[in-house]
C-alpha cells in the first residue's frame, strides 16, 4: 500500500498487526506500530492497536516489553489488554506476569469471579497457599459465584 500511495485506515492496520502477531512477525509488527506512533498514516494508534501489540509481544515471549507498553500507553488498560498479557504469561509459564495481569483484572472487574479463580490458581501454582486461600475467602465472603460450565454433544447415527 505504501508503494502505491494508499494510506491504510485504522481497521486495516489492526488487521496487519494481528496478522503479524499470529505469524510471529515481531519486527514487522513493531515497524508498523512505530509508524502509527509517528503519525505516518494520519492518525495515532488506538487502544485496540496497543492491544494487538501486547498480544504480539506476549506471544513472542517479550512479556517485559508488553508490560512496558501497557504502562506507557496513553490509555487506561482495559480487561482485553490485561487478558492478553495473562494469556501469554500462562502460555509461557511466567507466573509473575500472570499475577500482575490477574490482579489488574480483579481490580477492573471485581465481580467477575473468573478473574479471582485465575488469581487463586496462580497463587496455588506458585506455592503461595495463604494468598490463594485469601482470594478464595474474599470470593466466598463477597457472595461471588462461579457458574458451572456445561457442554453437550449430539450423537448422530
């Protein structure tokens, strides 16, 4: 597009960043994002562009860089941003980053019991049993309930 003089819009660049993330093209994604930061396309990155970059960095194992990006972005991080970091940290076995993300999710959505469960499980995996029990106690005292999951399969033939 650049060679043709066509300026992509925000959605197009979001797609490019997501493609870079899912393809492991970290440097290409960084170049696109840096161009966005410079205003090369006539607009600045939106929170969803930052979210794609957090996902890209997390998938590639650059969790520290992902946290740095979250801490310096001009938007308040939303649950999607912290959820991306949490997923990457769980995939990579990086409990400290997972704890950070889960704690932020609990702060942002205190009535979402799933965030509490993830945080308690992280503490348990880290052998921090008191903290795990404290989170579970707060869930119980707060009257939060986890809906039971269910699924079904239909047998044909």
